[in-house]
C-alpha cells in the first residue's frame, strides 16, 4: 500500500528527558493506524510531532524526519502553519471555541484561507456536519453556542471543524477518553468512515478501541517502538513478548 | 485499661467558638466602616439633595457666594478625562499583556511584568508633579501647537495651548491606568486554557490568528473587566488630575482647554467651604463618586471572575 506519512528515526527531547527514541513508522494512505502503549510511553508525543505542535513548547527538540508525501515536515523552509493545514488534529478533550456559535466553530479553520463568501461557507458547514453525523442534531440551532452541546456532540463538532479545513491526515489524541460509551461508539463509527477520505492516526489507551477501529497498530513502550503490524496480527499473534504482555493486560 | 475519654472536649469547643467570633467581628467591622461612611455621606448630603434635587446633576452653576450648586461641569470633566484615557490605554495595555504572556520569552516577560506593575505603586502626587513640571510644558511647546496647526479644524483641538488642560489629564490618567489594565489582562490571558490555543494552532492558525480566534474571544469579558477597573481608578483619581487639568469648571469640546473633575473640586474646596450648603454640595459630589466607583468595581470584578474561574471554558 502507498504510504502517506512516514516517520524516520524520530527523536523527541524535552530538556534533558528523551521522550521518543528513534521511532520509524509508515502510515499507509486511507487507513486508520492506532498507536497504543501504557501512559507515558510517548504515544501522544509522537502524534504531536507529526503536525509540529511541539514547536509551541519551549525546550522541546525534535530530530529525525517526518515525510508527508515524501516531503519533510521539518524541512528548513517548511512553514508549520502550512503543515497543520494539511494535517488536522482532534484533541483528548473537546475544545470548541466557547464564544462562537456552532456554525462559526465549524467554519473557523476554513475561514483562515482568507476571503470566503457566505454561500461557500454554508456548503462547507453543512457537508462537514453531515460528515460527522451531527447535521440532523444541530441544523435548527446553528447560531446557538457550541457550549450547549453534549460532550460527545462537542467532540464531533471539533472533528467537523478539522474536516472543514480539508486536511489529508487527521491525528486523534485519545478522542474518546472523556466520553461515555455511546458517544464513544459514534466517534468510532465516524473514524471508520473518515478513512475513506483521510489518513487517520489515533492514539488510544483503550486496546479494545484500537482493535475495533484500526487497520494497523503500533505498540510503543518507554519511548521506543516495540512492534508495528496489521492490527489483527498485533492482537492475535504478536511477534514480541512485551506486546503480548501489554495486550493481555499483564502490565500497563 | 484507662477511662474512656469523652468525645466532647468543652475546652477546645469553647476556644474555637471564641476564635470564630473574633474573626467574624473583625470582618464585620470592615463592612461596618463602609456602611457608616455611606450613611454619614448621605446624611451630610441631604441639605444639598433637598435643595437642588435632580438639578444638581444637570445644573452648571457652581457659585458658592450665591449658594447655587450644579455639578455637571465636574461630571463632564471626570467622564471625558477617564473615558479618553481608557480609550488610549486599552490598546497599549492589551498589547503589552499579549507581549508578556504570548510573545516574549518567559524570562523577558518575568522581568517586564513586575516593572509595569511597579508603575502602579508610584504615589499619584509624583505623577502630578511630573505632569505639571515636565509633561505640561512639553505639551504646551510641542504637542498642542502641532495639534492646533494640523488638526485645528476639528473642534477638539481649538484654542490656545495652555499646557495644563483636559489633554494633560487624559495623558496622566492613561499612564496611571496602564499598569492596572496590563496586569489584570495578563492574568486573564494566562487563564485561557492551553487547549483553546492548541485548537486554533491545529487548524493552521498563525500566532495573530490564534490571538483573534482563541485568546481574545475567550478572554474578552475579563479584558473588559480590566478596562472597567481601570475606569474606576481613573474616575476616582484626585491628586495627579487636580495638578494638571487646570481646575476651570467648563464644558469645552476642545481638549486643549482646562477642565475640572469631581475629585478635584472636592480636594480644592473642602477646606474653605463658605456655607453649610457648600460643604453639603461637595459631600453630594463625593456620594455620587462613591456610588459610581462602587458600581464600576463590582461590575469589573464580576467580569474578571467569570473568566479566571473558567466559567466560559469548555464543559465536558
């Protein structure tokens, strides 16, 4: 399968601590790849390297290559803003803009493109909300505050906001960890649909979730990549004993 | 086996109770002082309130000899000087706060912030002294002639350059409220959750776009609170304004003309009141000032509180 995104010897340091140690991974296009591992194993750190979120953290240092369509995201002349437009991100806790309406939240990222007309925005808002199966629930109150939505709806709104920018890759950092099981199920169904159009990378500490939604799974432990394979293989017949110990719940 | 100890130790309970009442009465005393002050001011203002009624607020006559008192000129002076000072100070302060919290390296911000806050600790008489000895002559010699020459067609910049003027009061007040607005805005900006900033950045926002999308809307009401708190400070400021505004009761559109404010007239006239009615009229101005500043402060605290306790933040 053609790879959309490649990590090549990724290392991340925060001051003196070495959080990610020489991780190399290939994310095939139009698939869902899960990154699993115990807390503190560096899985979120890997995810945040991909769209250069560490640029915002003083003291963080990223080395190695991250290739998006064979172009290094950390290349000398690369603008992190342009990277983030092509690689969207959904966070652990839904973070809609509280001062904006549902409509304005969805369109907020798209508007950064510059001058956009009302008709165009209407189309984007509707298609993005439909994409995340939120349209029917909110179409009559697009102008009301995003804060009036439930937690699960807010998270889907955030996904709609990310989708509206029309990225190629969507990174998800434990997107369901603050949600109840029903809301979680909806997001998982959504992830399966998103991969038709996007390459999805999801960090999760819920192994059942990784097994349910992903095509490939990477297991990280103490900042190192232990094993990377198709999800089915990882969960039924892992090559490494550490992986087996983790997925069977012997530690983590 | 020893005797079972009673769970009720009367000595400790009594001690706690006494302590509680001491603390309570100390706290109550503070409120009591405020109450006594308001009651005294109302009582002292009564002759003036009875005599002039609403005319006190809309009247422009201030004649101690004839015993005719209307406070409109002072109200006008207070409102105009404070509001203009805030219009100038707000962008400067918000800019400074954004620089300290978001742009400057942490070390630099940690040095600049206390220096700005130190400005608030300078006694206002020193601002006044500097204003009247340094700033006013400078205004008279360079700024005001320039304004008259280039913007003199506007009613705001007409007349002769006196130095001491409404403009001087506006500048002095602007300098005096900048530290307050800056330090509170800084607190409010720091209370904005990182998740909000990340949301904007992850959508591909530049730093400026992040300010506009995430930071400013979230902090909006708190910044407004900071500005209103600055207004409360500006409207009550006495010494520095009295020294530079020229103390002439008049309503002039021109900022180059001298004016007069409510605190200034109280400070200038209380020692030489000519009649019971005169001191009562001054007391009524004081009462108006007190009520206005109390309302302003309450409103400001409410707005700031709504941001810093995270009320507008994301609820799961």
